[in-house]
């Protein structure tokens, strides 16, 4: 213990001298500019030797040496030094007069601090040669120094005058004694885990064609259109007066009446579709009680959020802020629907929302699947919801000149890949999938509809609305999705395309898909938007439900209104005006320019 204390004391003295050399030089430099760097170094070295020589008699024996170290009070000669307040470990302040700093330094440390230092200040040599030193600066603050150096080398260097290398770095950099540390970094590898597979065990929808997945898909198979004249408000002055509007909707039995009156419709669609997905997945009250709710999450997004609630708040503000709904801010945010659903269910796993325009749902589904794959959750409700068929929503898209104006024949307005298309048709609704880890689903006896294999995200980085002329983003996304899923292009024989019925987007997407899958003679492509319009942030999730239903039933729905195909469009690839039988191997849901997903039937 005595030898260790000697090492600690000498190391502290060495640190004091090195810091003193630096700070003394800096102080002199601030007083006069006539000294060059060489003279400063010589002056600092001479000053250090003189102070240490005066302090040396006080370290006449091990006992004195240890006592001096323990109380942390340098000798009287050291205190008398002009720059003593600056040099002690280099922590002196240069912003106050010297006599004030010297008084603060001369103030003795409290007895309790000294006792604490006596207990903590120790040095020992472990088997690896680690020296741990705890010292205190002039303010009594502890400083921990760990020196990785063999003890005998440290002892020889500090006690017997061996050469010690000093790194003298100016411009505010640290000055320290180099001891050539040898750090051993050991990285703990995560133990290998079994690959977790993700399956679809439940679905819920709110659409213009129905509020049940089976009713919804049967209408799609029959070619029924959900597009009609807008009835929610007077739009007679708008150039577009049609939309995929949900005419009849009820929250009875799903949402409390008090909340139903306050919430925006995008949240109501989300809540009811989410609970319907749970019911479809066989999550009864008994099953819910057995679930580990810390491993169940909700990730349902929205592109537009609570536009109606926010618009009403603005109208109320025109009168007075006192007229504003106190829920206008929380009920307008895109994440509040997921939060409200999680609170209702008591699910404490991952909970947030993603808002990426028409790719919102696909982003949410892929991220939810990744939570399960990484072992962060066993069950996730995911998808998207939007309700933007209100004056401000319709007016905004009219201003963009993106909407169809075929008001006299609403059911013919949405016509992907047809040469007479004149823009997309707005829709509203929600789609929610219940994703689950495969073994977890098997253990509870769930019905497995399909398996999620993977997906990818990309960006055209080209234009806000126009697709890249060469379809670069779509091609890159498809290739990355295939690689991440571990499947080949030849295995994909069904694609539910984005195809919004816009002049530029449809054709560019078709060309990109043909570039990737054109060699497959069995490939069939259709667009759900031809019958329900563009549901914005909910589009990907509703179309994912349609894709899973196609896998389950073996039937793919038609492309309605495809009467005069664009030049270069092969009708042998696109589904015709009636439903078709198809044994789906692998399917892909595409969101133009942003992301894509791949799903396959559970084999």
C-alpha cells in the first residue's frame, strides 16, 4: 500500500509540474508578446524545476509523501508562486485577478473532504497492471485517472528519474504524460437468434365499397365502382365534384359516442378498421387477456391527418380563440389515431405513425414487420387512414390540377392506363393489417392468410409529383425488395400497382414494372384505384388487403374503364374488364416512386 501511495503521489506531482509548465507559459504569453516560443519553453522548464526543488524537502519520507498527497495541499513555496492558482492541474481560471484566485486556492479543504479523499485516494496494481488513481482538483472535485502501464515501469519513471515523454500541445489541447496505454476492446457479439417470420392473421377496412374485407373484395371482383358525386358538402362551385366517398358509416359498438363526436373521421376510420382487424384475427377478450401487451404495438399512419378538425378550429378562431375546440391540436396530429387505439387496447409496444403521402401505409406495414423480425414485438396493427374529402382538401388538389373533372360520369372517371384519363379521383377510408410472428400465431391457433417476406424504400429524388422519366426509383425499389426478400423476379406473377389514373404516372410505372418482370409470361397487373379512387395515405393498406384477398381466393379483380390502352401498353399483362383466375405464387404491392412490398401465401 505504501508503494502504491508513492506512485500516486509522484504521479500527482508530475501532473502538477506539467500543467504548471503549460499554464505558466500561457500566462507569460498574455503579459508580453516579446517572448518567442523557444524562450517561453526554457522559462517554463526553469520555473518548474525551481518550484519542485523548493517542494522536494517536504517529501522527505514515504509518510510525509503520503500525507502531503492525502491532504492535497502543496508546500508553502508552491503557494507563494505567482502562477500557483493557474497551475494546479491546469484548472485555474484566467478570468479573475490573480490575488482572488490565490485566496480561493489557499482556502483549506474541509475535514470531511480530506477524510473522503483519505478513503478514496488509493492506488493498486492489478494482475493486468492497471493503476487507478483518484485525485481532487483545487475545488475539491474528484478526478479519476486510469493508467494502463506496468507498475515497475511507472515506478522507475517517476521515482528514479527515467525519461518521461511529455506531449506538449498548444492551442488549448491537453498536455499529459504519455504512458503508451494498451487498450483491449472486447466486443460482445449478439447471440444468434432464430429468424422470425411475419404473417398476416387479420384485416380490417373502411372503404367506399364496404366495411368488411370480404364484402369489399367481392365488390372489387364484380367491378363495382365506389365513385360518385360528393354529398358531404356543397361543391357545386368546384370544377371537380366527384370522389370515392364513404356514404354510410357507423361507429356503434366500436367507438364511444363521446369520442365519436369529437374525433376527426380519419381517426374514427382508423379505430374501427383496427378493431375489425383484431376481431378478424380472432383476438377475443379472453385472448387479449393472455397477450403480453408490452410486445403488441400499433403503427397506423395518415398522409393528411385531422384536416376537418383543424379547419374547424381555424373557422372558430375567426370569431374568438375561446370558440376553439380544446382537442383541435391533438386530434389533428397524424399519430393520435395510433395512440388512441393503443390506449383503448392497453398495448404498450411500439406506437407511432409515419406520414409519407401516398406511401404512408406501405412504410407503416414494412416498419411494423421489421419490429417483429427484430424481436421487438410479437403482434402489430399497421396500415393507414385518411379522410380529406372536405372543402380544403378538395380545393387543394383542384389547385394542383391533379383531379379528374369527369363529373357527368363518376364511375368512369378513374381509368388507369387508359388514353382518355384526365387525373385521379380522391377517395377516403382506412386499411389495417394484423401482423404477427409465425410461432406466436401458431401457438394461439390463428388463421394465417399470407406471409410477409420483405420490402424496400427508395426515392426518385427527381420531382415532387412527376415520376423519373426512366422509372429509376421504381426499378431500384423493386430490385431491393426482391433482394431483401430473397426471391427471384420469375416468382412474382401478380402486382397490385399504384396506377392512380394520372397521365404521366401510370405509364412510367408500367414501363418500370415491365422492365423488372416483363420476362414472366404469367404476370398479371391491376389497379384497385379504378374502382375506389386514390385513398391517399390509406391506399397502400387497402390495396394490401385486396392483395391478400387475391392470394386467399385465387381471383384477381378487373381493371375497369380500361377501354383505350395507352400506346405501348400490353393488354396481355394487364387484367381485363372482368375478374381472372390466378394461382398466385408471389405478389407485390407497389407505391410509385416511394416503396414496394412483397407478400406470399403461407405454404
